[in-house]
C-alpha cells in the first residue's frame, strides 16, 4: 500500500466500470473516458445510457452478474471499479448478483493491478447517531426499504475479502455513504419531493444524519482508493467530510428555492448512518466539496428557475 493522498487522475489506463449505467457510475465513467480506455459492463437495460456511453467512446460489454455470465468481456484491465448493485426482493438473486457476481468479476479480472469494490455504509448495524468506524458491528440498516440490500452487501464484502487473498488481487472495499451530484442522489430526490409539494420521509429517531459525498469527490478519490488497494483488502468508509441531517439539508434546499420542506416521521425510513472518517483521511485525505456548495450547484443545475 502506498501513500495515496496525492494520487492524481487516472490516465492511459484500461479501466472496467461494472454497473456503468448506474447513477453513481455513469458520470464517473464519462469522466474517466476522457483520458483512458474505458469499458462499461452491465445488462444495459437502459439503451439511452448505453448510447451516451458509446458516444463518449466507452466500449460496452453485456454481462449478467446474477447468471455469472461475462460474455465477451476482456480480462486484461489494469483497474476494475465494481459499482454494480442488484436490487431485488429475491434473496437468491441478491446473493448471486451482489456477492457471487463480485467474486466472479474478481476471478475474471484477476490480472488487474487493483480492484475497487463499492460497498455501502448501509452495512453497519443501526445505532442511533453513532459515527460508524470500519470495525463497528455490521447489520441490516436498509431492511425497511430494501430487504435484501444490507445483508447481500455484507455477503459481497465477505466474498471480495476472500477473493483478494485467494487471488492475490490488491483490493479496496469502499463503503459509500450518500452520493449525490447535479443529476442523482438522495438530496436530489428530496428536492424533487419538495418541488412536487410532498413531505420528505425521515426516521423517527431524528435527526437523520449522513455524510453526503459529491460526484466531484467520488471522481477525485477513485485513483486514491485504487492506490491503497491491498492484500488483505483495505476496508474504508467513502464519504464527505460534513455530517448533515436530512432535516437540515431540506431546510437549506428551502432557503435556496423558497420551498418550505415538510416531513413525515416514520420507522420505515433508513436510520442515520453518519461515519467516522479517521481512516479515510489517513489513507486518502479529505473530500473538497463543502455540502452547501454541492447542494447549491445541484439546485442551479436541476431547477435554475427556482434560484435567484
Ligand atoms: N445510490 C446510493 O445512494 C448509494 C448509497 C451507498 C452506496 N451505494 C452503492 O453504490 C454503488 C452504485 O449504486 P447506484 O445507486 O449507482 O446503483 P444503480 O443506479 O442501481 O445502478 C446499478 C448498476 O448495476 C447494473 N446491474 C444491475 N443488475 C445487474 C446484473 N444482474 N448484471 C450486471 N449489471 C447489473 C445496472 O445496470 P443494468 O440494470 O442495465 O444491468 C446499473 O448499471 C452500489 O454498490 C451501491 O450499493 C449507493
């Protein structure tokens, strides 16, 4: 493992992005395509996303992680980013796609220099407003909304840890918090909820605390996360510096737009998942986009008519 805090942008590499049509991976894949040979893998259920990737010079390869079929996917990538996720209420498909699929990918791409597996801070056992560190207990925080999510993401981490050791493949497991940007993420969903005049769902155990991370910081930290890939796998939280509550960020969206947020408090919402960033800061340094700047940019991009 190297000191990655000054790792620059990736250039001239052959990079595979798995789940490239997804909300987090799509802008990242387009950015990487400017200066690398980038391949996108998914089932490509969204043909528009595939077209946009191909227009940007990204090579698309159809795979199915649940079936374990990798089709014509090459196996000579220098770096692999697994940002896929299988959302399903079918437990077999969730385990095969998220856990088995990650293992199949690592085996297929075992010659890579490094493998970045995107996990989630949704793997932590809810514990009110605790700031979760990497060694904290794992559990089932997303059960109310996505019953298979947390458990299959924990299972995926176990498979990825095993494969890193078994294959000698330097790996980072990065537990992503709340990703957002001008085109995606929970804050944008809340903005649209407010624009539609509906209440925003928050957990009864208020406030609902998270560490939102902007797309610019996701892009900037990917090379650093790859640089700290190791055997055994490096496990690290992947989140923005600021702990912000949903209640506070909706109030700020209200300030920007003149819309008054209203809330529904329910046990069926995902509980707080704020994180301890000590390890992330040691390994790759802090993020750079202050949350209010990122939110203001998002509102200006999505609803310019609402900002002064
Ligand atoms: N979004 C969040 O708020 C959030 C928060 C924390 C962590 N994360 C993590 O961040 C990563 C990206 O999440 P996301 O929200 O961007 O995901 P997403 O929008 O749901 O995208 C999922 C991607 O996986 C692909 N995929 C799904 N089933 C597949 C299959 N059977 N075979 C091959 N590819 C398949 C999808 O394409 P096709 O359907 O076309 O195959 C798509 O490209 C995931 O690891 C997720 O757990 C996300």
